[in-house]
C-alpha cells in the first residue's frame, strides 16, 4: 500500500515543509536513516496552540498538537526522500511535552503522534519512543516531536 495514498484516505495532507526558524536543516539522511528535526504544532509557520499541559492545554489538545507536529515531521522526511512511500520503517519517535508542575501524562499526549504513525504506516509504523516532560519549548509550544525513519536505499 502507498503511504501517500493512506494519508489521503485518512482525510489528511502533509503540509509544506516548515521553514527552519534557526540554524538547522529540516532533515538529514545518512545511509538508510532520515532524522527529522523537531517540529511543533504549526500551520504556515504559526503556532496553533501555546501553553503547558496540565495548565492551559488539555490532554486532548495536546494529543492533537502531537498529531500536527508529526505531520510537520513527515513533511521534512518527504523533503529528503521525495515520497513517503520510500519509508521502510519508523524507527523512533521522541516527544517533548511542556508540562506544568505535577503533570505526569506525557505518554498519553505523545500517543496522539504514535497512533497516527501506526494508522498511516501500519506495521512499518511500530516504533521505539520517548515521551519527555520539559519546562519550556520554543515559542511557548506545548509539544515538540522528532522522528527517525529508515528508507529504501
């Protein structure tokens, strides 16, 4: 199955590759691995939600932010590979959650991205993961996602 077609079947689209806001590139390929730079929940360069989980942002909003950040990461991967159909494995997903004191549901928030990866890529989307609570993220973002994928040579 085409992963590009699967995204359309799910009623989604991969956005344009986000423009870096500092001195880095969107993604780097080394051998069969592609490392996507961390992405926040932005559309057209604008943050869609700001604040911390457990205070201004609900878990459900956080899950949606994780999904949007993941789509931005997939845009970065596509910019290197030309097509997501070249992906042979989602290797690792790291999720960072801006957390108010006492907030401990980071894994639940990052599940938004993990479940979407598996919806798109099926078995190829089963991945290792980290869900990390942090004090602050760039621009006041509630979530940041980074992704490592394996691609056909």
